[in-house]
C-alpha cells in the first residue's frame, strides 16, 4: 500500500467515526440523530442554543465551538478523551472533575476564573485555558503528565506551581502579568516557550533549560540576554521591543528577531556568522559591523542579507539605503578583527 492509499484509508476511518455540524438555526437539535449514527467524534460549530442534555455517551472526542454554550450539565455522564469548548460563554467547569478519561481539554476564550476542579484530571497531557480570567493555577501541580499548556491572556502573576511539570514541552504565557520566572528552572523538558508581553526583566532563570528550541520574550523589560548563549539547542529567538544593549553574545542562534529595541545608545548591529535572519529597526543605528568570520561568506550572500535589511527600512527612515550600499562596498576589504 503506497502513501496515498494509506492516507485515504486513514481519512475514511476518520470520516466513518465523525460528524460535523455547522448551523445558525436556533431551533436545531444538534444531538437528535447523532446517537443513532454511532459517531465517536463530533464537531458542532456556530449552532445556537446548544445544550449537552442530549449528548451521546458514545462520543470520545467532542468539539462545540462558538455556540454560546453556558452550562456543562450532563457532561459528567460521558467518557470523553478530548473536549474542545473554545469560544463559548462558560464560567463554571466543576462538572469536568468526574471525567477522568480526559486527555485533551481546550477551554480557551470563555469566562472561567476557577480551575480547581481540574486537579483530579491526572491523565490530561494537553490543556488550553487561554483568554479567560484565571489567576490561581495551584491545581496544575497535580497534572504531572502535561506536555502542552496554554495559559496566555489571563491574570497570572505567579508560576511556582509549574516547576514540577517535568514532561512539559510547549508552554504559552503571552499577555499575562508575570515578572518572576524562577519557576522555569524545573522545566527541564521545555522546548517551546512563549512569554511575550509580560513584566519580565531578567532571563537568568532560563539558562539551564537545555532543551529549549524556540523562545519568545518580546515586549518585556529585558536588558541583558547573555545567559541565553548557553542554550545550545536554541534555534529561534524573538526579543523585539525590549531594552537589550548587546546582541553579540547570542551570535550562535540561527534566527533572531530583535527589532524596536528601546536603547538610546544602540549604535551598532553585530552581524555574526551563524545568524541567518536578524531584523532590527532602530533609529540610532550608525553602521553594521561584520564579525571576524565574515571573510568566509560569499559577498553576494552578504549583499542579499543587506538588501533584506533595506527592505524593512520603511519601518525606520534612519535606516537608509545609502548606508547599506556603503557598508556592502566596504565588506570587500573586511579583514579579521
């Protein structure tokens, strides 16, 4: 069986066990006939007046999206493995505590403030709680199997309850109220970490995260990033809109995005060997200096990269094309420094 035949078979198996409903008819009884079809995967989208009273107990994976769902009555009778209730009007999730079979739970974009009931759901490995009103995350201490966690756009300030999640590899914490990140020292398996738009001023607590591959600390109050040079697996770093004074210490990182640094005396941009992409708009840039490894580059490669810088000059009128041209011409005579 070739690849196409294999994919077709998987799709047929999925289709045979799934049903998708999308309707804005307020009188629709969404679950009226689902039980008879013996579908284990159900997705209902934009169907008003949906309730769970008639939900089939045979369902294993249930999605109800943008349906203005407010109550979870009757959900405790189900044996779900995946539940996705994003973009609804849910505030009380206490009935979920009895569904011990849950492995994936997505509750983003609701009105939830209390998540204490999740303590007993120890089999969950994916949990989405973004865009709610959550401030207390003590209950997450017990969810030791978590691998993927989204807490962005909440009222979270403390992270001490995350330090024992040893399997956590994806963590989203954008747009919270975080300033202290010392709890991250215990997240030894973390590979992808999003922390943009918080109140973070230091990154020393991140230097022991040996497995980290993708880090976004944009829109914070960070000045020094040299501790990140010890993250040997770090491939992509986003640090725009901070107060960073020196980029040379992170020269081994392949992809760095560092524009809009609020540093009045930043006059140089270090263009080092291993950096493939680094976009920086700063009205105080006076020149671009090439590292000692520049002679190993083909001049055309350098020209292309400089042209990429010119292409973003529209964001900053001080980053003039003339400066780029002069720099490129001077590269021909660059010697080791």
